[in-house]
C-alpha cells in the first residue's frame, strides 16, 4: 500500500489542519458558518464551527467558546436547528472582541 499521498497531506501546513483562534477573527466581520460538529478533545467535548469568509476567501474552523459549546450540547434541538441553518448557508457568526461571538440567521 502506497501511503505517499496520505503522508503528504498529514505533514502539510494546510490551513484546514489548525483551528483559527476566535481572537484572530476580524472584529464585526460576518463569517458564514457552513457546518458544526462535536469533537472529543483533551478538554472534553467541544463544538467546532466551520467558517467561510467570502471577503478574502478564507476557509477554516474555530472551537466555539466553552459557554457556547456547552449550551449547544445541552440543547440538542437548538443545535440541530442551527446546523440546519448552517447547511443552508444562512447562519453567520460575527466576532465581538475577545472570545465573544454574535450569531445571526439570514
């Protein structure tokens, strides 16, 4: 079995491999959330949001702040409603400074 391609991807510095810190997002810019998923991390379960920034072509993901992540995990119906909006590309997240985020359905 040839693992060359797998090793190439695994060792690349792809923008998709590392999470973008929420604090590095541009303040007040609207990012489209394309999907969510729950990940098991060394800090427990966390919600990951996958983002697109149409202004500069950025694609990546963020770990939602702990309070937001916990809320979404505790409210499964709400989580699925937001996931549905994200799947339809109708959910935005707007950084408010620090780790504060505002969500908006369009």
